[in-house]
C-alpha cells in the first residue's frame, strides 16, 4: 500500500516564478491537508481539502497561494510569484475522512527554495 | 489556529535513559497521534490513540490518551541514538487536526 506521495521532493524557483507542489493521498483517503514548516519550527496548517472542495483554508495566505483537489489526479498547492519568504518545506497529509476517530499520514515533503 | 502545549521543548539524555513528553490542550480530542520527524523527512506516525484512557505500545514506545481527553503522553524506554529527532503530538477534534510545537530529542551515546 503506497503511502502519501509528494513531488517534486526539491524545487528551486527564482523570485516571481510559480511553484506547483503535488500530493497524491494514500489509497482510500479522500481528505488532504497541506502544512508548511520553516527550519527548526513546527508544522503550520495551511489548507484542508476533500475531493473538489476546500473545507478550511484559514491557514493559507490570502494572496498568491491556492490549492485544489480535483476529482481525478493529485492535490496541487500553487504559489504564484514566489518570494524568498516562501522558502520552506511543504508537507501534505491524508486521512480517510470517515469522521470520529481519524489518523493522518504524511508525505515526505517538498522543499522549496526561492533564489 | 490552535496549538497544543507540548513539553518539554527539548531534551538531552544519555543513551539508555527513559524519556517522557506530553501534550495538553483546553479542547477535547477524539484522537491523539504521536509522530517522529527526522531531518529532511516528513513526520512518521508512531502511535495512534482513539479512546480516553487507552494505553498503547509500539516497541519501546508507550503512549496514553488522557482520561479527560485533553492530554496525552509519550514515553520512550531505554533510549538509543536513533531515537534522535523531533516528536510531535497531534489531536483531532472531529473536524480538524491540531499539532504540538514539537519536542527535540538528543541522545548522547
């Protein structure tokens, strides 16, 4: 059973370019979460999605950041016009979404470096 | 968003010693999860707890879901060098996951 997949593992962008981060949840999981982590810091929640729906985007910056989880294909976190402050590790996690007791599994992360 | 209070923030211990860390919250959780994160990697699930009072072990690791549903602890017995890393707790309210700020563990051989 494949775990949560993220690609690319490392991404280098120049200021002003776009960054696209992909996440394929575990098989059978319909809920996806994106987190951001700066060096030596904890995980900061960004957005929570179900298929074709954004459930909670309270942690996502209002500008330049967007996320989607289409009916087919991976979830995408998109950062437009990247700035140096966007450099961080971005983690995706997935869960079954059955409610009640839930377990969340993480992918290996995408490390974004903005030059 | 809400953060769980995780303590201690960091620990330096001798190999072979036991370790204990805990998380507390003002909110009630349906699930408590404990993760370990190695440098450059994603968090890996260690133990999941689903019922108040539940005590679960995974090798040298033991975790408990507090009776009040507002806290949890993780114990590591007989620590070894590969236990080094950052340990995170997470709680699920039924709607959302919340994470602790992490405990950085250093094991001195």
